[in-house]
């Protein structure tokens, strides 16, 4: 009797008044993905700019793509 009463009280305290529709969720998800994509593109643009000016050190992949002659082992 006491456990059933507790469950009944808990169920009434938190009704789902803030439930969203599938369309609302998909709209939010598209907006979130667009924002994340824009942030990644901006970070990539800044990284390329920093590499071009020489203020950022390149990683191995970037160095290979920009200056492949560094990895030429035919001389040895």
C-alpha cells in the first residue's frame, strides 16, 4: 500500500509537459549539426591560415600534403 502510493505521487509530480514532437527534434538536430559543421569549417580555415603564415606547426599529414619532397626516400 505505501509503495503504490509513492509511485502514484511521483507520477503526478513530473508530467511530460515539455515533450517535443519528432519534427521539433529533427529541426533542432539539423540546426545543431549545421552549427557544429560551421565551427569545424571555421577551425579548419583558421588552421590553414596559421599554417600558411607559419605560426602553427604542421602535423605529419599536413606536412606530407604540403611538402611531399620531405618524405622522399629515393636518395638513400
